[in-house]
C-alpha cells in the first residue's frame, strides 16, 4: 500500500493528485499506516473531485515524508537498490577486491570501525573502512554484504578478524582465511 502511495506521489503534478481514494479492502491497512505516521488520510470530499466511483463517505490517503523515508530506508536496507556508482567503479579496478561478508561478519566490521580510533595496533587505514561500509551492497539472495576493499582496508578487516579470534571465536578469521586467503600478519594464538 505504501509503495502505491509513493508511486502516486512521484507521478503527481499537483498536490491534489497525490491523494488516492481508499478502497474498502485497503481501509484497515491505511488505518495502520496512518497510526504509524506513514500516511495521512482525510475525507475524500476535501481533496478528490466528485465522481460516481467515489463513495460519499469515503476517505483519501497520501504518503507522508516519514513514509517516503521508511521506503527509502527499506530499499537500501534490503539491497533493492543497485550498488552505488562508487562501488561499481571500484569493481573493475584491480586495486580493489570484492569481499562478501555474512551479516555477523558485517556487524564485526561495523564494531571495529567504531573502535578503530581507540585501538593502538590498528592499521593506519582502518579508519577509512567507513567508506566501504557506506558503499556496501546487500545481496539478498546470498544474504551477504558485498564490499570493495583495497589492501589497506583488507588489513583492517584482517585485524578485526584477529581481534575477534583473540577473544575466543576464530570462526570469522578462519572463514576469511579459507575463502579469501586473508590473514593478519601476526598469527593468532590458539585460544586456551
């Protein structure tokens, strides 16, 4: 329903045209959307021209800016959008390497970037991992985040995996080593 309201909003030339009549089947869904602030409803007689298909006591709905934001967020979150131009430009550059991270691994990398400035032994480029996180593209089919990383950022990812291994969970470090031959220059001791 929200997608339809957004489509009407994009196609409209005037504010009046953004309002859509609410059918009886859609009334409950529109009520929920209105309660959450994603759309606004008014009596149809206030915003729609009278015509035989419009019931006398009907209502009309229009998407709110919050509704547009929620759709934009959903599209970016679910990977419904294509990768950004910066990500695609790096795809053909041999200096960059595509890495696919599982959701838990992406969470580890996000945590690492938050802590990078406080880490004493972090590689110099660890702070620049934010750029890769912003450009990351979710592949919903594989449920993996696709990132473009150069050698310096790969060192930051390897450092994050090593820190995780030092705390007792070597799963991420082992997978990255197995799949991408990615290792930290300092070997991690086996957890005791």
